[in-house]
C-alpha cells in the first residue's frame, strides 16, 4: 500500500513540473516496419530536436509548449505529427519512401554523396575558419568557470524499488525524476559544485585554474571521485579531428577525416538569436566505429558553430557506456568571435546496452562567463605554487553559492543535498558503501585504519609454498600528512615469517617535501623489473604469484632499510634522494645461488651487504592527481608520459658494505593516441653499471614466468635468462581498438579488439663481472651478439573483461630451456 501511495504522490508531484513542458518519445519505421535510424525529429517552429538511434528510437523534451513535431530523413517524405498531450510516449511514426528515390538503393540506406553535397561544402568552410574562433584567437585570456558534477541511478522501476538491497532506504525514491535527454527515470545520488578562475597565455603556452569554491553532497571524502569523473569528461575542443573520452579517440563530426566516416545532410536554416545559421545532421557511415550522431548549427558568415549535439551510437566499440550525449552552446563576441558559454556532458554507465538495463548517469555541466582578453601576466604567476588545499574553499557556505552560481539549481538538485545528508545516516547505505569501497580500493576501512590490500592475501611460489599476507595502513582522511603502513606474511613451506613497515610525513604541502623510511624482510623476485628503486613498500608480484610456467625458484631473501627525502619543485617534477642498506641472499641456496668471490679477501660469500645512495629525477607531464596529503591518487593512469633518471652510488666498507660502483638508469614511457587507428604504448629503458659487481647487483632483463600479460616484461624469457651490466630495452604495444575486426562481418558484433606487440633487448656483461659471480654456478648470458626480440598478437575485450596474447620468440633459440611460444592472459575492466 505504501508503494501505491508513493506512486500516486510521484504522479501528482511530477505533474506540477510537466505543466509547462512538452515531452515526446517513440520509434520511427519505414513502410516495411523496419526501424529508420538517424532520422531527424524537431518540434515545429523551433530549433529543439534530436536524432533517432540505430533502432529508430527517440526522446526529446522542451520547457515550452509545442503542438506538433516534424520527422524527416533522406529518401523519405517529411511527416508532421500533431501532439494531443503534453507528454506522449511510445509514439509510432511510419515514413513513406519518396517515389523519385525508391530505386536508389544508396539513398534508401541513408548514405549521402561526398560530391555536390551542400552540407560538405559548408563543412569545408568550417575547416578553413576553425582556428579563428574561441580563446585561441587572443594572446591572453581569462574567464570564470562554474562546474557541476552529478551521479544518478537511472531506470527506476517497481522491481528496483522493491529490491531487498534498498530495505531501509525506500524514502530515497520520493525524489525520482525524468531525464530530458533519454526520458528515463533517475535518482540523484551525488552532486558536486565548483567555481574557478581560469587564466591562459597562448604566447608562452601556459594555463592556470584557481579554485574559488567547492561544495558537495554525497561523500565528504570525494576528491578521488571528482577527479576521476573530471578525467573521464576531460576538456575537449569540438574542432579537433579526434575527441578523447574514456581512453578512446572518437572522430569529431567537424574533423577533416569526417567525410570518410559520416553522412552529412543540410536540413534547415534559421535565425538563432540574431545570427543566420544552417542546420546539418550527421550520422555514421558504418557501425562499430567510434563515432557520433547528432546535428549542429553553423553561422553563415564566420562559419563558427553556434550549437552542436553529439551522441555516441550504440554500436560503438566501447564498454560499460550505453549512452554518451554532449551539448555545447556558443555566444558571439564583437559580432564575429564565437566563445563557448555552456558545455553539457551526460553518460550512461551500464553493464550492457540493452534498452531496459539499469545504470548510473554521470553528468557534467560547465558554464563559462566574464571573458577578458590580452591582460598579460608574468610567467611566474603560472608557475608559482601555493598550498593546494584550503578547507574553507572546499566547504563554502550557502551564502557564497547564492551569488557565485551562474545558474540556479533546479528543485531536484536542491533536494540532493538534504537527501544525501540523510542517506549517510542509514545503516543499509553504509553497508553498500563499505562493499563498494573494498572493491574499489582493496582495503577494509575502520576508524583511522585500513586493513589490506585484501587481494594480496594469498600467493604461492617454490620457496614459500602457499603464502598468506595481512597488512594495513593508517588512514583518517584523503589529506593525511602522515601515514604508517605495514604487513606480515608467512610461508607454509619454509616456515618463515616476513614483514615490512614504513612511515612517511609531508613536511611542506606547497613544495611536497616528504621524508620517509622503513624496513622490509621478505622473499622477492629481483629479476622482475629493470628500473627499480629501493622502495621499502615495494613488493614483487612474481614472488607471490599463484600460477607460473617453469620453476619459479630463483628467489632472493632481502633485508632492506631505507631513508629517503622527496620534493616537487614544479608540478609533476619530483627529485628524490634515498639512502639504503640491504642484505641479499638466496631464499634457498640449493635451488639458486648468489655466491661470489670477495675481491679483497678472496673468500667465498653467499650474502651481499650493500650500502647505496640514489638520486632520482622523475617527470610526468600531463599527470592528474587528487588528494593533498602525503599520498595522492593518479586519476589518469597510463595517459601521460614518464621520464625517470636514477643515479646510484654503492659505498664500499660503509656499514660493512661489499662493493663500490656507480649505476645510471633512464626510462622513457609514452602513450600515443593515433586518432582512429588506436593507441600505442612505448617504453625505452637504458642503463649501465660502472664497476665490478656480482649477480645480485647486476641488471636482469625482466622475464615473465607467470601466465599474466604484464607490460614491460618479456613473456618468453625465464627469470635470469639474460643478465647485463649495460642494457637497452624497447617495448611497443599497439591496440587498434577494434578498427580491423569492425570491418569483418562475422566478428563485428563481438566488439573484439586487436593488439600487436614487439619487444627487444640488447645488453653486455663484462668478463670481470662474469668471473666475480662464477662460484654461483649460474649461467650468465647477455644478449650481446644481437638484440633479443619477441613479437605477439592479442585479442582483447573478450566478454568485455578478458584479453589473451600469443607470443613468439624471434631468436636465441639455443638458450637452455628456451621457450619458442607462449600464451598469457589478463582480466580487467576497460572502456
């Protein structure tokens, strides 16, 4: 009964909002009852319209009252339909083919000509003038920016309302509303507002955004969520050839390559404001490509975009995103220059793309105002750093927002603050939130302490047998200035206890001066990576992987103590100094040896004692982080370049240290988005050790004896198969994102993604270093005759979460136990 009452209340409540609105939705068919995709729907005598999807479905609404809609498509007669009600759902529209085009199969299919097409003539004029609009036309610029982020649970129905998962939270469904884009019911669950002042200089290519105020409803510790959403909806320019969303490059309808992937139709012309504009509809020529459908209005003199709508087609090869919709509006400055005033972005995250599947809306509304130009500021203004976290700014009072907002919150948004403050007190919600936190972070949260990571609890290797691990960290807020972490592990075969403990403190937030230190005693696979540091918190995946190919028994027992200091003088540029002392010995001397001859005493030793001082410089251009404490979270991982330079000095006879040496290492990692051809990841590593050192201090080309696809390793090399004191390695991996498979009829619907990889390594090993480690009886080989290389072919997006790679060895087939072929796989959630 209470749900019946709630339903009646909802109908009455919603009716008060619909009085001045017109809503219409339905499906468009041809005379054979086949859906007509990408048909144009507009309210008569207005510029409000939409495009049908691949199934011919549409929905649109307007704040004004309208009495009819017009439906049109190339090759069909235009049809006008009267609306007898303010709200009309499930409307069925039948279009009749034009008699003059019944025999023209190309037109009937919706394909448009690339020649003698007035829409394409207009498109060429847009290309010629696209750099003459916006802030890029000025030397310097500044403007106010208001941004609103929102998450909504969508497709609310009685089954969801009655679900046991919402027991105790039924009151939240009192605030269900209907999307103006999709016509689906939704329930707001998170809202964040921010207002900033933006400055830019096109001459020196600098940009700075200063936050003036922030407010949120939902979760007090929300910085990671906000930053994650901002990265998903990163800034874009519709005039660019490709628009990047969710790590995918979509072809812009304004792209110079758009003619090859879109159909364009000139449909209308009208005044928008006081500017005469043309209306062009566009839609994809082929399915499964990363393209949009929609329309835009373009001015007839400046050839600048006045309004544009973009919606991703359902056949696009992208996971977990059922719908993606963009609106942009531009205004005129000095009667000629068009500047963006509004950007609306909505995506529907769901497990599948079925019409009735539930999901979560992610919405971003950005408004721009108060443009100023050619006011020069010193370069120091852009480079200077201030304390990035101010509690007063992040929790502005209501009085601030009354004057700061560029548009008022609607009645539903105003309710969100009160609703979510109430929801946080409900036990059922807290339980759901805790489960989500564990899945997202791997930690179980307690008051001021996190237990985990839970995914590292169990492992297996030849030395320890089955291994269990438990650990945790202090955690009060995202902005903690200090943190202590630790873990304990036990191997049931070697019956030994291992542990690690570390602490760090953020001395100065402005320069991000951090001091840290700790101690770790554990079993590791030292041949798993090249460019590594003496990080106390580090742990080798290979030492605790459950499944391996061949014997994973070349493991090392390490006792490491380190003290370090790190500073960030400029954004994303860090300089660090680490002093460490470590002892290395075989985890099981009968299976693996690190024996060497002491150069001074000629004694045989099986344990290395080494003191080292390392200075490192790292630069991450384009990296985005969140959090203002000692730890920060990277929100665009894998989407920026990494440059790392490390210089290490081994100190002999200092705290019984055995060797004196110098080691230089450099790493350059760069992702490349190659437009519609996918994404290439590249990594170059070089290094050299000066001085004589034993096996435990040499550089091992990283093998991979697991069945996991691990980037920056060589899947067909065993651990310690190649050992060097001078090395160069190159890794290339290209993901075509389904560009090839989308053109194969039998594979098109599977949305698979093709990958290719190439890896190479060259290195040397001096005779002195070989002789130094001769007592170990380990076969030390370096790829010095020619560069070792491998190549691979992979298929990704299998069932949306699985990837399989097939690897082939290129040379060095005579190495002991050389593997010529291998298969690895991995699981992951990728867009």
